[in-house]
C-alpha cells in the first residue's frame, strides 16, 4: 500500500511539472498588458487598407493591421523598423531603426 501511495504521489508531481513547463513554453499566448514587438524590414504599406507587411529578421513576411493611418506616415518600403502591437496583433506604433554606418568617424575625433 505504501508503494502505491508513493508511486501515485510521484506521478502527480511529475504530471504537475510537465503541465507547468508546457504552459511556460508557449510564447504565442500573449499575456494581458504585455506589448508584442516585431522587428524587420517594411515590404509593403497599404494606407487605404490600414495594413503593413514586414519581413522579419527570420525571413518571414507578415502582414499586420494598423490601428491608425498616422502610424504609417513617413515610412517607406525598405525601412528597418520595430513595430509595437496590442494583444490582438494590431500595430500601435512603428519606430524606424537607423542603420549602422560603416566607416563613420567616431564622435569626438
């Protein structure tokens, strides 16, 4: 009987750890209140349809809805950007990233 109790307790403990690890390992589930960011290069801008297509740093092209046309102002195809999205995947803000200039003089020289 003691062996059965120890075995059942061990099984329950292991199953609890497996479930907890599985829940922690799913980054696709957005946590409320946390913003999601995507970085990459702008491939297409659709101001009429309020969408922007970004090729991520992993090479995948993704199209995202934009909450306001003002978010797209000043952006052009080829811009390197970081986009902040809400929990539903709608773009709230896009920030242009400045390219690193090679051969530029160091500040103060």
